[in-house]
């Protein structure tokens, strides 16, 4: 060791050479004094190597701050490798720029108390400085780093055209990161994104060096057949490789492939383990999929408690679908204690995160008069945002909410506007618009137009519209009467379980509508509607039972009158009172 120090003082170049030789033998402690002497004599390569040792914790205590100081000393003396390493560390937010000089760093070389400094965010300004130095020196790695800073740095540093040129030069120099960056730059440019084959070739080149994201991306290209031949098996191979390299998205894809068993032999247990890795790394979709596995069962036995824990993890990471699933668990007590307040909280979280089904569920609760924890959610705003983007279902939901005052005052005029927009493609909206036009609610009454909208929705099979149009045809509203067509429409709606259409058929066959009276058919339709809870049908069935159209049965008649009373049919009260008087006389 003494000989090494004497040689170092006499010749920094010799000290560097001997120090590098010791590094190759992994004799880090013995190499450090030689490297320190060479670095203090101004040899950039020695300072660079000391910086690396501090990053590795080899021969010295691990210290990011000391590493940066030595790397900066090398970088300031035009050591390109140090410039690149500094830029890479800074852009990843792994280190911060030093506040003291490299000389002070030399004094701390063998200190065991040097503090490590970790920057919580990338330092793009400092990274830009070092990357540009390395790029100007012709470093392909430096050009790739500069391209990254110019692409993802703060707005005042961004220059996508220059970034693309940097990536291109880097790729030409054989840098894998340059290939990947250039491919992404091409794909992100609307005018250049059609160069799919070229993009795929650059991603292939990057993937060949086992860059995890590039391996994963090439799998996506192979799966979609974008720029390369579509090959699901090849895609699965790349997902597996990228998963093994630690890529979270690939772990999700590979786990799903093993569970589905379409492109590779099925292995649900191994697939679940890969999903678990992705989920524990923070992938909400993977956690959600595990929750689905334990909920639905199949290859994996159902385990609602396990499913709930994964849904919670996914929901807390931002999955709206998982939050809705967790809400249903709390509502039903599956895997967790029943808790209506927790159910409402998670449902609201799902809705606020954009889950359309959760938004509809909350809107339905508001329309039903449910008092929701946390106040009335802004369902109108949720639906309006999607509706403004052309979503017809959202436009319909917004119209219904405005019509009934779900989270604000009723606004029939605005409701009509949104329902008219939704009516361009939704039979349900066509029906609602027809009702507004027939009632003159929020829009000028127009029976002819109402009839046309009902007809359009009826042709699409909407049972409500079939019944509504039948009523207009029976009564000649908005156009000529047509009993035969009305009957046909009511029969179509009745076949779908529409109790109103069944009642209408009973009324039509009961007489007074221009066709032969058929009281047996009328009674049959009244009974069908009554059994579905139609109040007026229950009243009429009770009357038919008393009149003898159906075999007279006073007890059944009483039951149906009582059912109609429970539905709020006032006429049934009088019928029930009269029946009670009759039965009292019979009893006497």
C-alpha cells in the first residue's frame, strides 16, 4: 500500500492505471487511495470512478451526495461518462446538485458520516446542463438523455423537434435509449406516427438490449400487428420477458395471459402470482383483476375477504371500477361487515373518479329520495361533462335528472334540450321526448310530433313507447285512430311484461272501442296486469270477479280490491266497502 501511494504521488497516470486494475479485481478499498491521489491531481477519470464507488457503496460508505460531488468534478473536466451519469441521476430524481465543492468532497473521501441527499423530484435544469455537454461531445448516451430532458422537462426546456433530432443521432450511434426515444418521438408526432415499420424497428433494437419498457412495447406491437406481423404467441413471449425484467405493465399482461390460457397454456395460480407482483408494485388494474378472480371463482376458489382487500388496494390507487365493487361488498356484507355508509362512500368515490355505472347508481338513489352521506352529489355535472362530449347515454341521464330535480331545482326546458339530443340515437330518450311533447312540459305541446317519436322508439322495440303510441291510436290523439294497430302494439309490449299494455288490452276487449266485446279476454289481461301490481287492473279484476265474468269469488275479489287500495286507487275503497256490506248480509 505504501508503494502504491508513493507511485501515485510521483505519477497520477500510473496511480489511475493501478487503481483501475484493482477495481477490475474488485479490490475497492485498495484502489481508493490511488484513485483519490489521481483525482486530486486533476485526472477526471479517477474522480468519475470514485463517484461510482460512492453510488455502489464499494470500499466507502454509500453516499449519493459524495458521489455527485466527485462526478461533478469529473464532468467539469469534460469526462463524458460522468456527464451522462450525472444527467441520468438528476433526471430520475435520485440525487440533487451538490452545494459544496469537489475539494470538500475530497476531504470527506474516507468519512463514515457523510450524509446522503435524495431529491424528491427530478432536477431537469441540472440534468439539461450535463446532458447537453455530453451530447455536444458526441456521446450517443448524452444525446438520448438530452432528448429526454427536451421531451419531458419543464415547459421552458421543451423542444420536441430538437429532442427528436437528438434521439435520431443517438440511435444512429447505436444507443438503445436513443432507439427507444426516437420510436416514441415518431409515434407521438401526428404527421410521423404512420411510419409504423420504422417505429417498430427502433423498438426492436431497444428491446434487444433488454430495456424492460422496450421489450414490453414490442410485445404490444406484436399483439396488435402494428409495424410487425401480428403474433399473439410472440407478444406473450415479450410480455413474459419484460415481466421477468420487472416491468409492471408486462407483469399484468403476462399474468392475464396465463389466466386466460388463449396464447399460452393456462396456469391460473402462476398468473395470479404475476398479477400480485404488478399489484404490489402499484398497478390498480392488476389489483382489480385479482379481486375479480377471488369474487367470481372458477379456477381460483371464491374468497370475498381476499377480494375485498385487493379491491380496496385498487380503489385507493385510483380504480373507479374497484371502488364500485367494494361499495357493493359493503352493501351486501360480502367479505366485509355490512356498512351502508362505507358503501355510499366508495360508490361516491367511484362516481367522482368517472365510473359511469356508479354515477347512474347515485342518480337513481337521488331520484328515489335516498338521503346520501356527504350531501347531494353533483350528478348533473358528471352527466353534463360526458354529454357535452357527445355521449348520448349521458345526455339522456342528464335530461332525466333535470326533469326530476335530482341534485338541483327541476329544469324542464333544459331537460327537453338534452333529451332531444339523446333522442337522436336512444329509444328511451325518444319515449321521454314524446311524453314531454304530449304533455307540453318544458317544450311546446305537439301531439303529432309526440306520436312520431313514440313510433320511432316503438319500432326499436321500446315497450313504453309501444304502449304510449297504442293509447294515442286508440283515442285518435296526434293523428287518426287505429284500433287494430293499437292492439298489435299492446300485445308486443305485453309480451315484454308491460303491465300498462296488458291493462290497455283488457280495457279494449272490455268494450267501447269499436271492436267486438270479449269479456273473457279482458278478464285474462286484467289478471295478468294485476299480478304485476297494476292498481287499476286489480280494481277491474275485482269487479269482474264480482260480476261473474270470471267465476264469482268474493274472497278473491276482496283480495284484489285491497291490493288496489294499497296502490292508492280510491275507487277500490268504495268497491271494498260495498263488498264488505254484501258479505256481511250473506253472513247474517
